[in-house]
C-alpha cells in the first residue's frame, strides 16, 4: 500500500521541530526529576529509606509535570526552528515565492494542537493514577512498611446519603478503623447527628461502630436529649468496596480526573460549602484544560517572535533559545500565580483566572502574527 506523504515543506519544517522539541522535553523532565530527587535525598541519607522505593516515588511524580513540559517544549522547538529558518533567510525565500506566513506555520500549529491533546490525555488518565501511587509510596517511605499504606486522617462523603465520614487511622488489615466520626444531615427531623466511635469494623458493605456515641443537635446548638452509646451499623457509600472507601486519592484534586473533580465541586455547592477551598477546586478543574492548551498558545506566540528576531536569534544560538523560553515560561508562571491568587479568593471568576494567562499570551501572539503576515 502507498501511504500519503507529507508535502515537502511540512516534512522539512517537522524535521526542524522534532530535535529541539525532544531536547527541551527531556531537559524539562530531567530538571523536574532532579529537583524532586534533592528533596527526597534526605530520606535516603538520614532516614535510610530504600533507594529503589525513593526512585519509585520519583518516577511516579514525573507525569505530574507534563502540563507545563509540553508548552515549554513547543515554545523552545518553535523558537529554535523558525529562528534558524529566519536567520538563514529561508522564510524570506518561501514568502518571496508566494507562500504565505500562515501556510508556513501550518505544521507547527497543527503540532501544537496535537501536543495539547497528548498533554490533556496524560493529565486526565495517567497523572491521577501515578500521583496517588507516589503519595502512598511517600507514606510507605515515612512509615517504613512493606505494603502501600493508607494515608491517615481522611474524609469521605457519600453523595447518595449525604453522610460525611472521618477516619483518623486504619489498621493494616483494612477492616479495623480507629477514631471514626460520621456527620449525618437532618432528613425527617430538624436535628443533625454526629456519631463517634473509637473502633469500627468493616463487615461487607456495612461499617459496624463499637460503643458509638450518638449526638443529635440543631444548628443553634440545641441537642435532642443526652448522647447515647450503643453499637450501630452504617452503610458504606453505595457500590464501594473497603479498598475504594479508604483510597484517599478522592481527596486529592491532582489524583482524580476532571469528571470526578467536577462531581466533588457540585457536591460542595449543593451542601452550601464554599470559600477558598471551593475556589481552589474550581481553578484546579479549569487548569486541567488550560495548562495543556498552553502548548498551542506557546506555538502561536513563538512563531512570529522567532521570525521577527531573525539573524540576531540565530547568531546567539541555542543558549538564546533556552533563555528566551525560560523567560516566557517564567512570565506565564507569574501570571498564573497572580490570577490563581485572585481566583481562590473569588476576586475574579476562578475559571477566568485559570484561562487569563492563555488569553493574554494568545492575544500577544495573534497581534505579532498579524504584523509579521503584513
């Protein structure tokens, strides 16, 4: 079979892009890996943690860096490739022969969209799983256990019943829970219920609380008689096994996908919870799409910038490309931090705060694109 081949121009530009992209991508991941390694080295030296256990923690953390690794790599590759083409007057030759600047940029723009898709896929599917595994591996290092432990002190909410579970600790058998507290909303009475138990046993899909103390109260603090101590059974969240119940990844916004995070936000809004915690979750949800899309925005910004620099950029070499890429990424990070702070406090809409850096960079790139084309 004869497969369709890329046009000569697109294949030529693609070859110019792939080398710098691979270099920047590996350099960014290596920098991320080394940075975390220095933070974890204390556990190897002072806590005598097994080296391969620490290595597993580091490897599982790497996918979390991809939302910014792809934009940086796209930015660096576009700056270097088109800086070289402009410095050798190849862009002028192509445009003189009647090829528009937009047509020349078609391949890198499509590559930017493709990298946006790849980054979003990794951020939604691979990164949540590895983040949860890395967190549990970290606690495995701290507690020096042979199995992945359960992170102590976790909350769980049953969306079906409205019950909120708090568990201070759990034994290695995954069936004995310590210091359990359950909040139950009022349904048929104006009283809410708080159930406390020092020990609870998991029996199938039921949580058996031993000598539990049941207290009923109104919002104004009025209680319904004295607290009662008795053994009671309360069902676990519907459809969940004990392994799913004690998996604390549901409390970490970076360890769940966008659908699960959106469900958590809706549950908090339905129960009247808000404030900075809800703002943080909204920004995190918006950044799930905004950060990967920055890969495309970086290409839109880099192409006209590289074409404008021309020979000056080529004469300064790869070091200039690295420095300019780091500078632009630093500016993006500053804007992201500033707008995130405003979004968390709901000074501006959290979703707008997450997308503001992309909008600003995108407008700047579009204006430069128009000027170069003219």
